[in-house]
C-alpha cells in the first residue's frame, strides 16, 4: 500500500465507493463506512446481501474507492463466511461504536474486501 493511500484513509470515517450497475452498466457512487486491516479495506452493506451495491459487486467486482483526493481502482471480494463477516462487523463496532453499527446495519450476513495493493 502506498503512503498516499494510507494518508488518504487515515482519520476518514467513510470512503466514496463506485460500482458498476448490473442492469444499467452505469457507474454508481455512494459514501460507505469502512475499516482497514493490513492491505485491505472492508465494507459491510447496510442491508447485507440484499444491498444493491453488493449485488452489483457480485456481478462486476471492479470498484473504485476514493477518499481525500485519492482514487483507487481494485477488485472487491465478497465475504460470506460467517466467522469472517463477524470479524469485520466487530471491527466496525470498534471503529464506529456498537450502538451505531447495530442501528445502521440490521443485517450483516456478508462483507466485502477491497485490496489496497
């Protein structure tokens, strides 16, 4: 991971995620919360596997993550293993607070890993 990516994510509470619409093929952007571990960013869709951006990622895994002037194009990998999803959700709770995560994320059956390399 480059120093520029590390600096852009440092202290950020959200990133701008851009995915390709599975029906329209258009680029769709939205702010999302994230956590970082080692050389990856992890995302949790608010409505889990029912989330539209998650469904788009499953069809077209190339995404863009942007923060503080940095843009990174990378592949996104869906995580469906319950233990790994729970680990990511716990990292979200550590960063944002359990009350916030529990109120904003009613369904956490999946997560997404985006490589920063």
